[in-house]
C-alpha cells in the first residue's frame, strides 16, 4: 500500500471461544488480555504501552468464536521495532498470577458493560437462541462464574496447546517492502512450537420451528434481531449471493428495509441486515431498535420483505445498484493498513484462501438475480426463523404470533 504512511502487523490465531470447554468458557478472551501485561524482556504492562506510545503506534486485540487477533499499527518507519514488540508479546508473555487476578476484575467490568448495552448485547442473546448450550451459543467473553474460576495455570495450558505454529498466521500490510517483511516475520516468529491444537466441534443445528427469546431489561427502546440460520463461507458458492441479498434488504440507506421502516414510516433510527458466516455455519439477520409500542409493527414489516424477496426476483436495476454500492463500500473500508490486515487475516482463518479486493469485485459482479432468489428461498423458511428481543417484557407470548414466514 504505497499510498499510506502506516504499516500494520496482525497476528491471527485459529482459535476462539468455539474451541473452549463449558467450564473454561471465556478463556480465549481472557488470554488475549494477558498478552499486554508483560513479557520476559518487557516485564510490565507500562513498559509495553510506553513503547507503543514512543513509536507513535496503536495496539489492540480481539476475540471471536473462531479466531483471536493481535495487532500493532505504526508509522511505517517503525516496522522493525513494532515487529520485535508484537512477536515478543505473542511468544513470551508471562501470564503472571498476580496480573491474572487484577485482570479478572477488568474483564468482569467489560462483561457488565456489554450487558448494559442492549444494542450490542442483543447479538449475544440471538446467538444463544440459535445455538443454545454449545460453544457457538456461548458468550465469547464467558460468564461471571467461569471468569471467577479462571486461573493462571489454565491460561498457560491453553496458550501452550492452542498457540502453535499450525494455528498462527501473520499478516503485514501497509507501506512496506514485502520481500523484506516476509524474511523478518519468519525470523521473529520462527521459534513458535508445533503441536496438536484442540479443534472446534461441529455446530449442531437442531431447530425445527420458529424460535424466540425475550431478555428482560427496562430499556427506552425495544431492541430486536430477527433472523434465520444460513450456512458457512464455503457452502456451494452461496456466500456472495447471500451478502448481496443482505445489502438489498438492509445494507444501505437505499435498501428495502431502511426505506420501509425508517424513511416511509419513521419507526426506527437504526435498521440493518447482515449475512454473518463462520467456517461451517452462519446466520442472516436484521437488527432494529424501536419504541416499545412499535415492536409489534416492525416485525411483520421485516418478515414481509423477507417474503417478497423470496418470491420474486430482484430487478436488474436494483441488482446493479446494489453491486456498485457493495464494491464501493469494500473499497472505502480497505483504505487503512489495519483494515486491510483485518480483512485478509479473517479470510485466511475462515477460508484458507483470502481473495484480493479485485477478486471479490469479480465475484460480486457475477452474482445473478436467480442466485439471490435461490438463497432467499433456501433460508427464509419457518424452521430457520428466530427472534431475539431485549426490552421490558416478562415473556415472549406477545411476539410469537408474528413469527410466520
């Protein structure tokens, strides 16, 4: 990326909360936090953060159901120092007992922060509804009970088994010399141990009829996610048509649901649809937040748009406009070295063959109205339908009669 003045180093680990046991739910995320608390060469968190500041950089990490990532974004002239720091964090973190005890409290507060934010927490509720008592249905961050019982020895054992060369991907993007960067990364990470990391179990899909769940909270809005089970990234070339379908329904201000719910009726400020695929499973959903008295109005409106697009092909004009919007959004989203690194790293873990943006544009251009219709017919069925709600409701009875598609 010769046109930028930064570089990003991203270390991706092919392990996340779907690799966990129920007793240790949240350990992937807990371990992520510990990588910034000190190494053998940099024994305190303050030394690490001060060095990042001195470089003029920014560092952070993230954990999902299927992967964990650590990254450092810096002015491109600081690449060598940044690589030394992030490789040290990744390979030599101390995971000291006293730091684990302190960080436990911080993570507890993080969990409570998320649960106090219904616009975010609704997606955890939705995943729990879809997948139930299996890793795909558990919160990535864990529970208060599992966090209380997480100890330094548990974290070190997980680190030794999961953070292996087989599970590690390093992505470098930005204003760098590629050939030189590859050699430096090989030297910096060449000592990672080999092993037999624990694999993710298959996700069980047992739903046979519409499902719903209401989480009581005295909110100012009703927050809801209305979605369907779908498929993973490699499901018979259906991923891109499903993404086009999501964009048509709720991916832009010109989308059908945005126009119907916000522009025409003024029922919501936020309304959007997404297709969210994992390696072997996924879902398609629409989120919105509305006044409590309008919750019963908006659910039928969403379902009606699902039905329409399931029964009638999109016009060529709408399809062409959607494709241009998607390609433009992708181009805009990949302007930063960190954004490009996240994109490539996620694709590497999920598919093993990350595509260039140009290859993605080509796949979008080749999507037909018939393919979009086929995906809609497949996923918009009663046995796949699920509704998650957060609001001041004691039970789900008021919503269940609307779940007909």
